[in-house]
């Protein structure tokens, strides 16, 4: 049994203290900023429930700007799918140069393995976090839909918003088998909705391609430290041509780009680990198969906007603040939340 299946963030008095508590509560997902003139009147409340294979959050807060930078993505090292439904308030989400408006009733899809930013008015929202494997054969359809919006004005969108509202209302009373069934149903509905959304290239992700892409991504993750991890080797192992492999990985920046990004994420976590201040940059570079420390530093700076030594130096300044795979909880109230996010599994 989970020791703390429900987490609460409440407060009657608005202001700086609520802003600090809110920052702690959302730290696994976002960095955020509030306008200085709004700090003294900031309000934030949240109710988070763990369903075993999903996390459900009901929240309301004052206007703010959320950011999920590449460094935070790398530190967390998760690729869960987030469905964020607006109950009230407007937001504008920016992903890879694309911007989408999210209005009340709309559902925005996020991939926690990729960066994004969003600016929001005062709002109320229901957010569901689901591990990627829960989507089964539909999961790779989500690779092209990071930042996409399921419109609540559509018939299927209205049904989905009704489902998420009901899930949030009744989740506390579920037994563990019922919670697992509810999470699976939510993933199935979101997966079907995602398949019906237009892709960036104007097409629709074929269902039969999904299991192959999932298998290749898992293989890449397991072989990141190998010198033999190339597009040619992947194609031979899975029996696909170079052109077919390239088409599969277009939404993820190409095969080589995806491998480089995953290696850089691993390197960041090595440097940001609790003992990262003792890690030699050259050792990390060669461990993740960069041709030289200079090439590694150049790629790292392009990906994260800072040098490897900056990440390592930050650990030396605040040795207790960062951990590669198990970030410490910011307060006793939210001790379990980081584990919930990091270890969420289908």
C-alpha cells in the first residue's frame, strides 16, 4: 500500500508564503515565475492523488509563467505523458517555436521528456500524469503531439473533459484495482484522441508503426554507452531501411539527434548527481561516447545553455540540492511526491 496516496497544499492567506509552498509543490515539473507586483496576492491550492499507475492533480493558482527547461528535463529523466485540462483561465503554450492557446475545457498534452513553456492567467485545472507504457501501441503517436491541444468544444473533447472531471472527483475512493482500471481507461481515451489530431506534417501516425518505434527507443536507451549505437546498426537489428528509420524519428529530431539528446541527458544527470562535483568532465564525455571533451562541451552548451562545469560547480555550491535520479523533497509535506513522479510505472 502507498503510505501517502493524497497530498494537499492549502492556505487561506495569499502572499509570499503561498508562492514558496507552490514552488516546492510543482518543482518536479516546472520552474515558474510570478510578476513581482502579484507576489503579495499570490494564491495556490493543490490536491494530488496517487492511483498507482497514474497521478491526478486538481489545482488552482494565480497567474504565472511555467517553464520546463532542458536542464530540468535531464535531471528528472522521465518521459511520462501529462494531460492538463483547463477548468477556468487561459494559457498560451510554447513548444519548439509553436504556440497554442488553451481555453477552459481544452486539454493540452505534454511529454515530460521534452521542454516547453506556458503563460497562464488565474486558473483552475485538472492534470493527469501517466507513464508512457500505459498507452501500449498508441504511445508513440504522442511523440508528435507534445504541446498539442484536444479542443473541449469537439464531441470527443467534451466526453474526455467529463471523464477527467469524474476521475478527479471520485479518485480518492477507488480501490487499487479500480484505480488501475481508471488509469488504463484514461490512457486509452487520450491515446485515441491523440491519434485523431493532425500531425506536424499533416498526416496521422499509423498505429502499426507505434510498437516498432517504442522498441527502438527502448533499445537506444539500453545501449547509450555503446560505441556501436548507430543508425546502421539499429536498422540491421530491427530490419528497417535507413529511410524508414529516419521517417520514424522525424518528430524526435532524427535518429542521430535523438541519440545525442539522450546521451546529453545522461551526462547532465551524472554531473548533477550528489557526487557530481567529483566527476571529471572528460570521463563523462567519453562515457557517453563523445569524441572529445571539447565536442562534448560544445554539444552540452547548445542543448542546455550552460557548460558542463557550470552544472558541476552548482553541485559544489549546493551539494544537497541536486540528485541525479532521486531529487530530495523540498518539505516534509511533499516528501513522497518526487518518488511518485520518478517511479510512476504502468
